[in-house]
């Protein structure tokens, strides 16, 4: 067994001893599964006969679930509505061992629900999502709920090892909420959804290539452009670690040690990319909280993401799955710095 794999296995053991506060836009993911029976006479669309309805926590709850899957202790902060969907979301989090004392209820704001219509049945080897319908309010938090959320973060922060900020741009991560998290003195890991400048001086800032391109207003398709531009962005954001996921090209890492690109790890099945970004964010935070180097943290995060995209829906990679992947030596060769 290589030294890197031994270190990553140690990190997996250490994550179980850590505590995290996850702050983000909370969604309830609803899945309506149906079996295709015919083409509708009303329009050229499939008619599904409903077989099952399932619910999962989504949005800013996903990184917390990813950390719980690794055995960590997680407190969730965010805002839900005073409605049945909000009550169900809270219940689902409790059932998955996520603390909910830092969740704020806003009676004027419905809980965000993302409903996915999914075809199943004997002719579908794997479930196939046909359409998604979102019920969502994106307005910024009212002062009352913002004050409650800021207070909840301030109370929880001294008792955790790291804070994870998951921004789905639904109005919860206001400038004051972000400032409270960053002022905590804790390791802060952020999925910025392209709103990079709102999180300056966070410990870790993570986005995907499309989000970075929109922010920079230039293409990052060419490696040479990434090598030239992303270190400049890292300095501008004043973060310790900048991670830009590159889809099939892997991921870019920028730290004080320089610029590196990680090719993607071995992937046996690509089924559903939902949750891959949340997994990368969570595992980065988890590993860095255990004193992993940024290189080790991203290597483990990429490996976890390769497991998640082989599952349906907003799924997680477990400690056991990561251990098995490490035993198979699914890690890629770590790149040298290109500073």
C-alpha cells in the first residue's frame, strides 16, 4: 500500500471525530417514480403510472449528508418554511443524524421543493429523469430571519471544527450570514455557485469551470489559460485553497504551493452527476479539518465524487466505499506543481 493511501485511510478515520456546521439554502427533493405505459393522446409525451413518491434532503443539506456518511457530526443551518414540506425536510435530516437546532423557520417563505418525474419499469434498466419542476423563492432573507440565522451560526461555531457554506443562490447566504461564518475563526469551505467575490478570505473556495468562466468572463477550456488565470483569481480571492472542478478533465487546485491539475479518477459507471459538487465540497472540508494537505484533500474528494456519480439522485459516498476504492488503488497519480 502506498504512503498516500495510508494517509487517506487515516484521514477517513479522523473525520469521524470532527464536528461541522453546514450553512446553506435548504431544499426538499421530491421524486415521483412512474412506469411508462403509453404515449398521451393530449400531447407527444409519455404517460407514467405512478409507482412511488420519495423525498430526500437537497440543496445546501447535501454537504452535511456527505459528511454524515463519513461518520462526522453535523449541525445544519438554513431556512425552511412553516409548511408540511419544511417539517418533512427537518424530519428527514433528523432521521439521518443531522442536527437541526440551527434551522430557522420563515412563515412568509415556502420551503423550496424540487420535484423530479422519473421513469422506471422493466424497460428502464436504470431510472430516467424526464423533467424537474421547482417551487422556489429566491428573495433575500428578511431582517428577522437573518438575525435568527446569524445568531444560530454564532452559537454553533465555537463547538465545531469547520464551517461549510453551500450557496444555491436562493437568498439565504446574505453578506451578513457569510461575514458571521468567516469571522468565526474556523476553517471555512465554500461552494460559491459562481458568486466568488462574496466569499473572499474563506479558507477554501470551490466552483466548477462554467461558474469560474462566468465570473472571469473568459474561457477556461484550454489548460494554458487555466494555468495563467486561476492563480491570479486565487490571489484576488485571498483564500488558502481554490478548487475548480473541470468535469471530465478532473480538477484544478491553486494554493501557495502553486497550480496543479488532477485528472479524474477511474470511474466505472457514470449515472447521475447530481451531488458530485456537494461531495467534493464536503470531503475537502472534512479532510482539511483533519490536517490533510490540500493535495490529499482534493485526491480524496475526487475519489468520493467518482463514487457518487455512479448512484441515482442526491447520493453520498460512504467510508466503506472509499476504503474499497483505495484498496483497488483508484487514485490517480498526483500532479507536480506548475507554479
